[in-house]
C-alpha cells in the first residue's frame, strides 16, 4: 500500500498528455505484494485503461493516438525472465532495434505496429520455452 500507485494517481499524471500521442508500457504485477491485514480493492482492466484514456464515460472507440501495452491483465501474474519481467525485457529489446523490421531495411524507428508484432511473437515463444 505504501509503494502502490492508484489509477486515479496515474490519470492525474497523464492528464497533461490528453491531446498528445501517448504510448504506455506497463510491466506491473498487480498481485505482487502482501497487503497484510489491510483490505485493498484489486484493480481491473477498466481502472488501468481509465487512467490512460480518462475515466469519464465516453461513447465510441478509444482515442486513436493512444496505446497501452500491459504485461498481463490485472488478474494474472506477469511472466518473468531472470530478475525482470518478460514483458519489460522483450519490450526493451524491441525498442533497441530488434522490432525495426518494416520496409526493406531498418530505418532506426520502431513503430507501434512493429513493437506489437515483435512483443506478441517473442513473449509467446519465450513463454513456451
């Protein structure tokens, strides 16, 4: 409870980015703590997405200029790789150029699509190993 971040805290931090493109990569263990005798509400996917996209009720699709990558849904524990989360390790590899595959040659830029394809494939492959 002392080191946790509430979705409402995250929403306040991300509010200035409301009109900007935004990519959020979260390698978080929502169950990686012992609350002791304190009762804590478990966050849901709606809480996490509400923090990024805004909690006010909206109609229609989520904004097209924002993307959220989660290591896992809040109800599950994330996979690990060594001392780190598998998602974080894979996302770092991707952003350092391993996902830069679109076009004829790497261009030094990793797009959201490249990141998604790389992370989805690599995490599935490494999880099976």
